């Protein structure tokens, strides 16, 4: 049976504004400093710099998170839990990276990567049929992120399966 693990994304649309301003600033910088006679080409280079920074920063800063997602898709949930724990620990050590992710990683996610890591740990436990660990993990999410819709619905789902 080939099951697809669904990926849920919530976008913080206001975070896109500083990202667009940064991309425009890079375009203008390249135009003024390096290519004053060719705004069109400078725009392309500015956009390319923006994309390289965006993908590069996420590849470096979120390597454990990305590996965890990869493992989830491969249904290797035990290994995914380890990767998400490493991701959470790293971002917990440097919380400003996650708090200002719309600039540090040019990510417009409405939920923090720390919250995502904890939710994915709970989800992985649920996929391993370890209900107790899944419930405890979802409760941990709610202790750290009291407004987490994903944790609330995860707990609701697990508790409804019991009845």
C-alpha cells in the first residue's frame, strides 16, 4: 500500500512583505553598484542572490528538520523522531533563528520550526502506534505552544480513537 504523508503549511502572509523588500533591495544594490546600465540583468542577479540565500540558509539551518521530513515520507518514523529532536534542540538553543525566520531563512511559515518539530515527533509516535508517547508529545507541544491547533487536533484525534 502506498500512502502519502500529507504536509500541512500555514503561511504568515505579512512575513512576505519584508522578504519582497529584501529582494527588491538586493536588485537595487546590484543595479547601483555592479550594473548601473542594465537594471533588467541586475534584477535577475538580485533575485538569484535572494533565492540562493533563501535555499542555502534553510539547507544549513534546517538540515535535521529537512531530514526528518524526508524520513517521514519514507515512513521511517523512529529515525524521524531523532532528527526532529535534533532540530528542536538546535532551534531551542538559538531561538532567534526561528523567531525571525522570515528574515534569517526567508521562510513565511505561520508556525515556528520548533513547534513543527514537536508536532512531527508526536505524529511519528502516533504512526508507530505508541499512543501514550504521542499523547505525551502533543501535551508537550501545548505546554510550549498553548495555541497549537495541530496539537489540539492531534490529541482530539487520538482520544476519539480510544472510544
